[in-house]
C-alpha cells in the first residue's frame, strides 16, 4: 500500500524488461553484455533477484509467437530468438523469488481463454499472488502462419475477440468462492457445492462452460496489464486494464495520452487512479552528459544497417530496405492497417526532426520505439521525475541497453536519487503484486457485477 | 545408460504419479494424507525430491482440461480439483530438482502444436534435458465444452489430428541445428543462416511455417510418452512413443498387450526395445498380508458410494448411479464410442469375478483402473518382479493411495528389495531423462528421415 495512503507521497511504479535481447537490438554485442540473450536460467534469475533487491514493482516478459521472417542473411544478425517461453519462465521465477511482481505477455488472438485463465491462476498460486497478465492482440502478422491462419485478423476484430476473451477469463477466475474448499476428511466433503459457480458462457467467439479446475487465484485476478495505442486498444484498456504500457517520446504527447486514457477510464465508470500508465524508458547513464552521449553513440553504431532497415520496415508496416540509407522517408507513406498508430508516431518523429533513414532506425529501432534518456544520474533522475510529477506517467518500465550491467548502473546510481526525493519505495510493504500497486483485491463476482452495471448504462 | 549396457541386467523403469488426489479417489481422507491434494508447492516439491533421492526415473503429472461435471452434491465429495496446471508446475519443478525426469500430460485435441512444441522446448532447457510429453487425445467429453466445441471429436479423428500434431511438433523442435547460434559480437552474426530450418508444414489439420523461436531442446525432443489402448492409440504409440503407459490387471492380459504393442512397433520399422511399456501400480504394504488387506479395506471404505457410482459411470461411459449398489452390472451394456477399450476391461473384470456394483467401484474406482498389489514388502517386490521378468512390463508408475506417506513406505521397504535383486538402479548414471531410459538423443532431421522411409515402405 505504498502509493495511496494519505500520509505518503505518490510514488513511481517501476518495472524491468527481463528480455535481454529485447531491450536494445544490438545490446548483445556490447562487450559487457550477456550475449546469449539470457539463455541460462541462472542468468535470468540473477537479474530478477537484483530487481527484487532493488524493490522494483515487477519484472516483465515480452513475447511473440514466431521468429522474425525475411531474408535469412539479415535475420541472422537479429538477436530476437528467445530461449524461454514466458509462462514456463514465469513459473520458474515464481518459486525462485519472493516479493517482486511477475508479468508475462500472452496474446488473445492465438490462445483459448480456458488455457490462459488456468495457467495464470496456477502461476498466481505458485507465486503467492504476484502475477500480472500483459494482454496483447498480436501485431506481428507472421504469428498467423504458425497457427493455421492464412491471414491475420483485423485490428478491430482482434480487440472484439480480446474483450470477450478477457471476460471469459475473469468469469473462470471467479469459479470458486475463496472459502469453497472445506476438505472435511470425516464427512468426505471436499468443497461446499453452493460455492462453486459455473460460467456457462456462450458468446460471439467462445463457448466456455467452466468451472476452472484451479482454485480462485490469491489475487482474485492477476493484475491486468495492457499495451496498445489504437482506438480499440485504448477503449479496452479504459474498461479493464490496471496497468497500461505505452511508448512515448515527448512530454506533450505523453501528457495527452495519459489524460485521454484516464478520461476514457472515468467514462467507463472507473476511477482515474484505477489505471496506472507506465512508459518504456531506456536510460543511458554517464559520469558526464558527454560521456553518456558517447555511450549512446557506441550502442547505436552496433546496430547493423541491414537489421536496422529490416526492423524499421517492420515497425512502419512497409519496406524501406531498398531506399538510400542517408536519404529521408518517402513523401508518400503507404497506408497500413495493423500498424497504424505506431507508424504515425515514427513518421511524425522523422518529419519533425528531418531524419535520414539511418538516423531514424538508430532512433527508433534500438529502443523499440521507447523513450531514450541520456545523461548523468542526476539529469536522468530529473527527467524521470519531471514526467512523473507532471502527471504524464505513473511510472516506467526500464529497458536497459544490455544486461546485467545496464540495470546495475540504474540501480546503483539513479535509484538512490529517486529515493532521496521520496519518489520510490525503500522497502516492500505488501506481499502481492496488487499490494505493490496499491490495487485492492477484487471480490468474487465484482467483475461480473461491474459488467452488468456498465451494460445497463 | 542403466538398462541396455551388455554387462548389466535389464532394470525396471520406475515413475511416481505426482497428483495426490489422482492416486486414490478417497486418499485425501486418510488420516495421514495431505488433504489438500498438494496445493502447496513446497509439499509437491518435497515429494518430487523424495522420488529423486530414491533415484526414480520420473515423476508424472496427469491432466484434464475441465472439472468433473454432474450433480453438485456428488461432485463436492470428489477431490479431483487441481491446484496447479501441469506445464507451469513442471517449470517450477525444473528449477527445483536436479536429476529426475519430469513428465506432463498435454492433449493434442484442444491445443496448437506451436504452443506445445515451444513450451516443452522451454521446459527442456529449464530442466537441462529432463522433460517428457505424455500425449493424450482427451477422453473426457466435458473438455469440449470449455473449448467452444459443441461435441467431442470421435476417437479416430482425434488420433488422426494427434499424429499430424506430433509430426509438426517434431519438425519445430528441429528448427535449428544444435550449433546454429554462433553469437559473434565482432561480426554481429547471431546465428548461422544455413543452420535454420523452416518447416513450412501444410497438412489436413494444421498449417505451421516455423521456425520455432526457441533453440533445439537439450534432448533433441522431449521423451515421447503415450497412453491409450484403442486400435488407433496403439498404432500411434507403435510409430512414435518411447514410453507407453497402460492399465493392466492381470499378467496374461499385460503380456498380450505388451507383445502386441512391440509387434506393432517392429512392424512400424522400430526396434522392439525402442518402446518401454509401463503399467500403473497401487501398492498397499503391510507387515503381514492380513495387515495389508485391512489397510486396503480401510481405503476402499473411505470411497463415498455417490462418488463411487459417479466415477464408475464415467469410466464405463454410461450411467449406473440409479442401479442397486449390491446388485450386478446390467446384462446389456450400452455401446460407447469414446470409452470402448476401458469399458471392455471393466465389464470383463465384473463378469469374471461376479462383482456387485459396490464391489466393482471399490475395485476400479479407487485406483482409477490400475493394478492393485496388496501384501508384505517381500510379496509386493515378488509380484512386481514377476511381471517384469516375464516381459509383461518394462516398469511401473507408482500410484500410492495417499501422499507423502504412501510413497515413503514403498521407498523404504520395497525399493531396497528390488535393488538387492539388481532390478533397480542405486545411482543415476546420466543427467537427462533420455539417459535414465537409455534412449539415444535423436539427431536433427532424424524424425523427418524416418518419416520419409516409413512413407516409402
């Protein structure tokens, strides 16, 4: 209950992206980096425990259900090959850490709600209430080809499916009252039959009877996390998300995004502070600003141009690999459906700052489109505090350029400054991820009651 | 390499069913039992480590994708509510144990091959090569209702899907050569593009492009385990399984089953010893035979009649809950498609021994149809050795009536006798599950080559 008690200042939510190869596209090439992208569980665990020692709110596992497609020669320079599938890795971390929140990405487009509800319930038991589900709807079209679909679903259809998926999952987590299981050896009564609730869902995309064959999760439901900045994505977040991830590159647009999302949340009948907006940040820290900038240049130069253009094409939704490296984006931008909001952000940045393709890929590909903050520990702390205090964000996901040293630097040099300013906790005060975020544990049936109330409005 | 070296005697494969509530339907009611069916990970881990200390080949997680359906009052006396989903639990055990094999059940009927191949590959990395996949095709019709299907697939269709599923998974595990990842920081080369293999599968049930975004599993493939005694089930096992689970109640039928399965295996172009037949066993151990029999009666009397008849109905595939408890099975047995082979086994037992319904449910429901061996440590060891030495089985899955004490008894009193006779290992000699079973690590592409050879025959 760190955040909302009347006597304490509002504090930042801080998470760590735990996918070494996802944090910076060339991070693995840094001399100090674990080059194998965290293939060994002991490496991954050491980083997760370091985040826990630093009292971070959570570690986060990104995901895609495919390897990148394209020219093999180009792909062979791209480190985004994962060793561990997120739910299995999260289970391993659940029994190897004690306090930190554990968030995994799972798509609603190529999954079934019974599987997802069951696995997160199981993880919430294994971790004693520390899981969060980052719901995505799959923006990488290649995933379709691993799941027997000839083409990817349209954005609006994906979100319609996502909403029904999420409601089914919530219904399944409410299959049992918290005290349903009486385990009376003498009478042979295992559970109280009045405390079992059969969902019997029949909808547009799913028919699911229930009940779930896992007890109610310790947190009631895992913390609901969501990214996505399309209209449909923001509306879904406004209705259901408790943490919203976003990629924002300047204060003005971050303020506008957060204000808009909290307005939508209020309109959906939920308090503004029931959703926490968390932005991705890649911090490059030096003894001086010049030193930090030199470090940043060193990182960006490690991006192979082939990989840079291929990844930029993927982010933009159209091919730029054959265009001149030191020329601008074309005047006419092909329309794209699945990548619309992301494309718009990148094109705006390029036009505003008149960037060449090389400059553009170095800007957006390294950090996967997230904010880059370059400076001394003091200036980095200042910049993070400024957005937070302006209400542009409620916190950050740290996305160090390489691991483990990139996080150690932040932990040892920036975190103490944030603590001095009262902006981040010094100790955990609760035991569940909901406790860390000052989110109440939902009562059974609350979700369904809210649903009915919303539907009635 | 315990089993097949020329100088050592053939030794038993021994596994432990790690689902406290699945081992005996009333086991949770025993005064010494963990009544909550292993809800706490430390309990489950303690049992898995005990099996590892005893040098067992593997622990095994059963699974169903539903809670039982039926009258709530009856269900509320049935302990088959799981706390943990098998793949997440297996991941937690992977990083908490060192040597023992870890087998989880997953159905091919309500899953996608990309998910399953990826999760088992991830688990095989987390466990350093100790996983096995028990492939089932779902015999419980209620699962369909949790996966948006109005009715269950027919047996033959399920096995056709299973075979294609298994081939796709094997193709995905072969996405990368073992030495594909060169991680050259200087050149920026992450993997050797010639060592990536794209599956491009287009079949009857699945279209899956690949490659898998997980490296080749340490074991090449997880050990392939299968149960199922239908024609389609036995034919699939003969072509692909490395371990076959079976429920057998007398030596003669066990001998016939094993001979038949090994004949089919040979006919499918594989050596007879490339498949190990493992039977379920519930051992009830006493200081004297009378003492053991009293223990058994005590266990069987703990089965509530409502639960007994409901479970018997489920196993038979037709309703017997309204028939007189102390009368026989009806003369005319309704035909069933999904439960055919199981029904036949049970009806034969009832007719042969002229059992009432009460006697029948006490016989088959307690042990879920598996063999029950009741006696002194010596007589139990004799009975287990007799089947093994006759070639009726290659080993056993132990299914103690309750945990943890039920396994401790076997471990402390029967296992030393099997060791004295040279029938079971005293130490692990390898580190992977394949090592324990003396199965070779498959070379990449071997599966596909075998497939082509078989298709050509």
